[in-house]
C-alpha cells in the first residue's frame, strides 16, 4: 500500500533528525503547515510549498519523484510544458576552480538565498566554462530543466534584447509563440509564472549589463540563475558576486597537459609557458593546442617564442578565437575616452598603478582618473590590487600597449619619470638640503606634497616601479635622456638612507645606457661608485669597479669645472677609497676636497670623512681637530645628517680613548639624528656601536635593548655583516 504524503514527509524529517519547527524554519514555512501536512489535514500542498520542502529535505532522484508523486492530486509529478535541457556541452578536461565550484553550487542549491550568482572576470578567464560545468553538476538538482542564452554582451553582434531573451525562454518552457507577451514587463511576469514551483536553472551567459539580465531572473526560490559577464553586475539585486581570477600555476599546468601531454617531460619549460600566458585559461589552451599541432616542437621552443613580448600575442592568436580577438571585444565596448586612455595605462611596464601615477600618465586630474580606473575595473580590464592601486593582466598590458602610438606612449612614460623625479628630489632636499646637486634638479611637475620623511614612504611603495620605468625608458627612442638620469640622481638619499644598495646600483647602471651629456655621466658614475662600494663593504660588491667609476667621475667633474660638484665628487672618492681600505688615497682625495670647500656644509662633511680615516691611519690628534671643526660648522646649520655622522665618529673616538660615558652620550645623540631623517641603515649601525660601547661600560641590559632595536631595523634593508656582529654582541650579553 502506498504511503501518504504526510507519512513520507514525516519519514524524511525524522531521518534528518529535524523537529517540525526546525523543518519549518529551514523551508521558510510555518510550523502549523508542517503539522497539517503530516497529519493529513492537507494532503496536496501547493507547488511552491512542495518546492520548498524538496529543497529543505535535500531530495533528489527517485526520492524526489516519490515525494512529489505522493503530493500530486493525480498521483504523478507536476509537469508543465516541456523540459528544456539547453546547457552547452561541458568541457571534457575541466581543470581547477574547485573552491569556486563548491561556492557557486552551494549558493545555487541554497533555498535560503535568492539562488543568483554573477560570475565576473576578464575575457578568456573561463567564466562560461565554469558556469556550464557547475550547471551540469547540478542537473539532478534542477530536474525541471536548464535554460541557456548567450546574451552577446561582448561581441561583434548587438547584445540580445531582454524581450528577445524572454521569448526564447518562454517558448522553451512550452509557451506558444502567439502567447508570448509583447512587452518586457509582461513577458518577465509570464516567465516568473512559468518558473514558479519548478526547479529550473537559468544560465545567462555573456551579459552586457544589469539592465539586460534583471527581467530574465526568476521570482521564486525554486528556480536559480547563474550569470556571466566581463562587467561587475553590481545592480543585480540579491546576486552573489564571484570574481574569477586566472588559474594557479599547478592548475594551469594541468590544463596545458590536457592538450599536450608531453609537457610533463619538460616541467621547467611548461611552467615558463603558463607564466608567459599569465595563467589565463584561454591563452593556456591556445598554447597547448599550438604544441599539439606541432609535435616536433620542444616545449622550451614555445617558451622562448612567448618570452618576446612583441610577438607573444602572435603565438596565441587563432583568428576570431585568439587572445587579441577576445581582448578586442572588451575594449570595443568602452566609451571613447576610456578606450583612448587604456593603451596609455597599459604602456608603463610597472607592477601596478596608483591613482597618482595613472593621473600623470594620462595627464589628468586625480579625481577624474580615479573614476576612469573604477570604470575599467568594473569592465574587468583592471584589477584593484589594493586600495588606490590598479593592475593589468600581463597579456592585457601587451595588448593595450600595442594600441598606443609611439609619440603618445613616449610622452606618457616621460610624464611618469618626471613624477618620480619630482618626488625623489623632494626627498633629497628633506635629508640633504645643502647639496650642490640641487642645482641640477629638474623643474617640478604636479606631484603629491610630503611632510618630513613621508616622501620616502611613498617612494618605497613605488620601489619596484622606479627601476622598471627606467629600464623601459632607456629602450624607448622617444624618451629623452634627461628625465632618466635626473630620476636616478634624485634617488641618491632614498637609496642611501634605506640601504637599497642593489636597487641603487641597478638604476645607475641602467641610466648610464642613456646618460646624456658628460655632466650627467659624471654624476651617474659617482653614484654608481658609492653604491658598489656599499655593496662591497657588505660582501656583495666589487671595490675595483667602484674605484674605477670614481676616478672616471672625478676626471669628468674636473673637466666640467664646477668647484662645488667637483668637491662633492672628491669627498665621495675619499669615502669609497676609505671603504676599500686604501687610506692614503682616501686622505689625498679628502684633502683635495677641502681645498675647494669654504666654511660650509660640504667642508663639514669632508672633515668628518677625513677624521674617520685619520683615526684608521693612527693619527688621532688630527681626527679630534677635524671633528671639532666639523661640529662647529654643522651644528649651527642644524644639519641632521652631518651632525649624526660627526657624532658617531666622535663617539667611536671617545671609546677608543677609553672615555666610555662620553662615547655613549655621543652615540645616543647620533642615533637620534639618524632617526630624525629616517636613515635606517645608519641608525642601525650606530645602535650596534652603542650596544658594543654599553657592554664595555658594564651596562648589559641597556646593551640588550639597543642591540635588539638594531636587529629589528636591519631586515628593512639587509646587511648580513652588521647583523652577524649584532647577534654576536647579544650572545655576549647573555653569556
């Protein structure tokens, strides 16, 4: 004997260990309704009630059919019209996306939510593949059908009008063509009526806008919809936004191997291929197809071809299905101003763009630029990598850059260099306002204004961009040498005070590939010599190369004839030779520098430099005489850098003389001055000297404190030699 609907309902409820109240809450029904159905007071629930109970109980397959049949007046499941199965064929080797599959499937299944999911992402990222894959996985959850429409939001054809899409759906659900309403409002209402009480999944693919898809959405919780679009559909009410990113490298490799299994024999080359494809599924599939069609090609050969940015998209082109064609669909639908701006944003070969940087590249105001960047982000042509920062996918950058004309992109890159240069020289003036180099500083361009050492913080956020911009500029014939050299020179104090010796060396060497006149060459060689000497002191440099650069630089400055600049070069030569251990040569250069310096900052710094070397050479009397004169010059100027330098040398002189209290006082004052100008390496070095002096004075706890502070600073810039010394001193504290 067949069980009644109430008996079947109770059996499933008890099997899930649910009370009537718990089931009512889960199905969004009243507890009284559940009780009436189980008692048989109501034998045949309404279609919507039936649908809610099926979802709450998680019934599928034969259990669902039995349940629905028992609640039907005719003893068979309700069935209206036809059962459409319109989903495109799934991908045979669907790869990755397991987290997104679980998320989307869970959202679509959940009766407590609207069952609406909007999958967004750049062209070629696999939105449709994912949506179709999830649709096939959920086929049993939607036994009343799956509807599919390509809304043509991005393509050569006009987007599908909502009324046309509604007509397609209604006819698929069994509504006669003559009965399809002629207005969007009436047709949308009819669709909601047809979907009520039915478990139907709608896949709205390639949507152009929220306005296009809103009329196509179901009105009851039984039906669900998955939307895909290259634009963020923020106006679709109750839709959960799922942004799709590129594939992780392991998944991209699996995808590549599905087309060309031999890639597993060349793992390094295969990894390089997927990296050059930027993990974009479309590009990875095309690369795999290229290998499959050319069995004689080693994977490494394709990797080499993809390494050339100018031909990369050629390798990934396949007529209307290639990467270029895919990206063009996204660009072509932009407003004219946005489409014109995009190639300029794509041209700078930098990791990402801040609003300030993008504004200079476009030569626009920051508010206008931010609105444009947000529009491009909504269009999935940019990614908001962090608050106020935007990033292009590598292949989108290559494609966008192709669209820029040579004069406009060179001008954009020049404006970027000028922005960086303006901030760099501002930071230089904060730390070293009396340098004769300021005579070379370029006219400032529109740039942020900074207080104290905030310019260093801003430059640190752009650290990797600085070198990237210079490397790109030296290869661009449309970019003049002056902004390149002046940017590199303006970064002197930023790189020195932050201990960024490797960056400093690299940017000077790069700028020297396009140095301009002899004066610029002399300045760049001087900075390069100081950077290489700093690296050599830390065990990662070349003193002979540094000495060669410094000699060439001094010769060029002397030929130029500017005493202030020549004196600076001689003083830096003194410093470089001192680091190399050539004290006699260092003293000779320093004394020559003194002959060109009046009673000014340059003379004060040269005196300190020489004082340090005379001590190393064993002439302590000259050391003390030079230090006294240096402090008499520098302290009235309130020159933090010069005072800090003089005080650390004085402190070490006091320690050597056995005057430990005076040494401690001088070293503490020096550390405070270094901190004042955010010179992290010098502050850390001074703290290590202070810690060693405190140990000698029998103050181990104070030594522990300052040495710990020094070790906290060193990772900001890296100095294994000084770090090793600090740790050795700390071990003495605990011994």
